[in-house]
C-alpha cells in the first residue's frame, strides 16, 4: 500500500533539524504528525480527520485547538481496521 510506504518513510528516524527532539541522553521523542500529514497518508480531507478525532475514532493529542498524532498510534489504528 503506497500510503503506508510514504508514512514509514516520513516516520523513520531522521537526525536532521526537523527530526525528533532529544531529551537527555537515552530518551527520544517521536516526531508527531500534523492533521494535514495524516489526511495525506489516509487520502482523505483534513476536515474528515478532524471529524474523526472529535468523535474519538482516531487517536490524537490535542494542543489547544491543534491536533497532533503519534505515528505508531496511527499505524496501529490503521492496522486494526484492515479487513480480509
């Protein structure tokens, strides 16, 4: 599935300035996905992703009015909905 390949490429550990933030010597925080990135991965509109988050159908983290998504949570959520 092309969307999964794109997601895995984006979720990979990147040591560039846009990569994960480091806290201490052993701890690494994953890069959180934006609403637009999740919408692109799922090939739906950002409005659809926002509606799914409001109905608690997709796991997200809220920052005020903003939404962010842990890549692992999105992958697990997507895998749980696989049919066949």
